[in-house]
């Protein structure tokens, strides 16, 4: 099929590249000339596994780049809207990008088209898009609106798209449902998974995926409700971690115990410094705002958001309690992205913490495998950048692990020990076993688990106690 994807950001680029890999002809549209120029030259503007391979495979063949939405709409049977929906001051989603794209599409309807919401949007958006297109004078028989929320996670976006847990399609007509079925048929029929050159299947994925057809409103709500539930799971375990900290229990053991209950499951029970990124924070406030507008005060979400913010402050207090004063302390910071596997720093808890530490007078030397160029664009002063984790740790009063990159879970601990001034690690992602860290000579502090002291520190303390 011939499709257009409007917005070539994290979601649009991945959607376009994956649809091309499924055999569709894709026009990727964006209004950022610089981004389009880079894409045409073969550059990949975001860090996302398998994306460079897919773009190289299909660029100039099944993928074209364009700034001309009018022409792209003319040429396509389905037009996916994947532009940003950032939060406004009051917390609801700013729908102005979606609205302006819908207006442009409406002026170019020249045959039956399905206009697909891929952006995360509040319930009723499908009706607004329909109204806008009708107001432009388009024939109601010539288009349908579908809601096709995206559940990909940055860092594993390509495999999430190609091996999804489910595909949700919200439509109000059988004609639109059929177009959407055809678009996803290479996945739902299992055809893609039999191909020799398919992107490798991740563990845990079930193929072929289920296609869930709902009303447009239900699909819009499924996306907001899914993100709200996942954020709630994170805040829940972080609240439990805080109790563990207070009573000296181990939150990893608690996770193991509760996650083994098949009704709860172990995934997303990851205590740490909280969630961030471009989705959870804004989607929660948007969902809360939508609920309020429709007469429901979703106070549970307020608490989820409050716990998430508090989690960062708790970690900062832990840093203070370990280092006493912060002014002038040199910190090696591992991780700036909001999660591992991506260069996205939007609402990154790691970066928010770095800002706080700088404000308190710390010297920060940071390393992140992908996000440093993005941080350098926004935060020019006050932070040094290292070329690897050991350089970041060099001469540090303490090392802080703030993003769960796989690389940070597999550090050469002897080398790290040799680099630091004091062997103190504060791990905001619980990447290490405390006893392993103590064996390697570190005093180790994490989230919701008792701290571990190096043997030297422990015996020096014991000797002092004895003398007293
Ligand atoms: N990033 C994620 O992990 C993720 C996951 C699921 C859903 N979503 C949702 O998908 C949507 C897009 O998110 P994103 O992270 O890809 O955003 P993004 O900011 O990375 O990309 C948006 C793109 O749209 C382009 N754009 C804006 N206005 C345009 C216009 N009028 N015409 C053409 N292009 C235009 C921008 O230049 C940019 O390239 C959001 O609603 C988001 O909530 C994001």
C-alpha cells in the first residue's frame, strides 16, 4: 500500500521504516528542512537499534522523504499523523500540531483516504479531525479517521513495532478497518516472521500479534490508560522501595516475591529514580486533564506523579547523606538519557538530577553512550563530558549511576575502583548486587536496598568502635 507518515521523529521514523520493511511504499513527511536534508543524505537523527539498517535498506526505494504534505496525501491511501503532542502549561496535550496537519490533509483529499492518529492524543481527537476535514468541504465518503496508538519504547522501538504485544486499531467503519488490516497483514498473518531478512525476533515476543479492533474512542483511551497503568506500576514499586529503605528490607527480594504472582508479573517492577521521557509525564497529565474535563477527578494519577517526583528528591537526599556537603564535590555521572538504549533526554530524571547537583555546587563529569550530543546542545555550561565511564569516574568523590544502560551494568569494577578518589557508588537504577560491589571495595548505595560497605570501611569502623 502507499502511505504517508507525517512527522519524522522517534515514532514517525520508526513507523515509516518498519512499514517499508513490511513491503509498503512510504513517504516520510516533516516540516523540519534540516532533518529531511540529513535523512536524505543517509544520516539517522536518532539513536535507535536497527533503524539505520532499515533506513539504509529502503531509502530511495520504498522510503522517500518530503516536506510536501499536500502531494504526499494525494499519493497515499493512508496518512499517519505522528507529530508531537507536548503538554501545555495547564497539563493537557497541545493539539495544535495535529490540528495544523489535519487542516493540510483536508485540503488534499482526492480519493478515499484513511487518516490515522499515531500520535498519542486525548479521547475525542478523532472527532475533531473529522470535523476539521468536513469543514474544509471534503466529501464524507472520501475519508475515515482511525486511531492506531503506538506502544513502542525508545531503545527497542523497531522490534517493539515489528513484534508488538498487540496492535490496536480504533475505527468507525468497516472500510477503514479493512485498510488497517491490510497494512498490518504482513505481521498478523505471520508472513514477515518467515522472512530470512526479518529483523531478529526478541525474546518473549509472541507471533503473530493480535489485532484488536475497537471504536476510535476506546483506542484513544487504551493508549492513555496503558501509559498511566505502567507509570502507576513504577510509582507503586518506588513507594514500596521507600518503605524498604526505612525498615532495612530489600526491594529486589520484595519484587521477586510479588512479581512471581502471575496476576502481577515481574515486568516494570524496577525501583529507581523514577520514570521520565517524552511520554509518561505528559500522557499522565493529559489523561488527568481529559478525565477532569469529562467529570472524573482521577486523583490516583496525581499521586503517581507526586511519588515519581518525590523519588528524585529522595535520591538527592541520599547523595547528600552519603557525601554530607555537596559544594565542590566531584561526581562521576553515568547516564543522562531518560532510559537506556536511547539518546532522548526529554524529562530525563538523570538530567533533572544533574541540574540539581550543579545548582548545589557539585562538579559533574558525565558519560552517556548516546545522549551527550543532545545535552551539549541544551546545557553548555557547568558539566564536563567524558569519553567513557572510567574517565567520568576519574578523581570522583562518588560515582552516580542514573540511566540503566546495559554498558553500565557490566563495568570493569577493578578499573572503576582505580579511577575514583573515593570508592563510593550511588546507584539510582539498582544495576549491581550490593555484595559484589562491597567485595570490589565500594561503599554502595542503591534504591530500596540496604547499603553495602567495602570490607576496609567496615573493618575500619569496627576497629574504631572497639577502641572507643
Ligand atoms: N517517543 C515515544 O517513545 C513515543 C511512543 C509512543 C507514542 N508517542 C507519541 O507519538 C507522537 C510523536 O512523538 P515523537 O517522540 O516521535 O515526537 P518527535 O518530537 O520526536 O517528532 C515529531 C516530528 O513531527 C514533526 N512535525 C511537527 N509539526 C509538523 C508538521 N506540521 N508537519 C510535518 N512535520 C511536523 C517535527 O519536526 C518532528 O520531526 C507524540 O504524540 C508522542 O506522545 C511517542
